[in-house]
C-alpha cells in the first residue's frame, strides 16, 4: 500500500500530460502534436530584439496616405525613435530622396509625436541641423544619418511596422 501511495504523484503527472484539455493544463500539447507558429505578412522583415517587423513600401504617396495604408495593413507608420531602429530600416530601404516615418507634429504646437500612440517623443535621432522648421512630418534622410522634418504633402515611399506575433518563429 505504501508503494502505491508514493507512486500516485507520478501517475497524476502522467495523466495530466496525457489527457490534455481537461481544464487544468490545456496549454500543454500532446507529444508529437504540431505547434502552431505565425509567419509575417509578405515583405515584412523581423526585428526580434524590439518585437516589431518593418516593411518598406515603394509606392510614392503623401505622409497622410502612407499612414492610412499602414493602418489598413494592420500596423502603423514606423516610429523611428532610436539610431538602432534607424540603421535597421535604412538597411532595408532603397536609396530614395524621401521615406515617410511615423513621427509628426501638429501645426502651432511644439513637440514631435508618435503616429502610433499620439504621445510626445523625446529621443528622435535627428540628422545634423534638424528639425529645421520646414514641415510637420518626419522623413529618413538619404545622405545624413538621421531624420529630418519636411512638408507632409511631399511624395515619398514609406515604412510600416507591425508587432511580431508571440508565436513567431523565423523561417530561413
């Protein structure tokens, strides 16, 4: 009888592992069961260190149209608020004169805002001499290493960002 009592915890563990879905351990898959993973939408490149993926769109549009297109794509204009993000995105884009990103300001109000959250940003990686007061939207500068202010109606390509799904596994 004593031997049976000592094996009961082990038997309970085996039962819990075998009978998945009994309400107490529904997150455990059966051995050999496929694990569902997510892939990114076409054209997006994962940046796992920060939990987002970026896609550079070649279509030339205004900042406002770019913001709407990213929203329809399930994301937002990429908020480039560090040199690390800037370097990653610049490596993905072609050499263009103007690439829209998700930072802007409201006419007459000081401060630059995230197009994603509407909250003020303080660590914007500006190019030398920027912001220069020439506009209310932000672009990736082609020649300099940084961002610059420009008119929101200016045509350019754009970068969208989406969150990486929790169950994303890179496929090489």
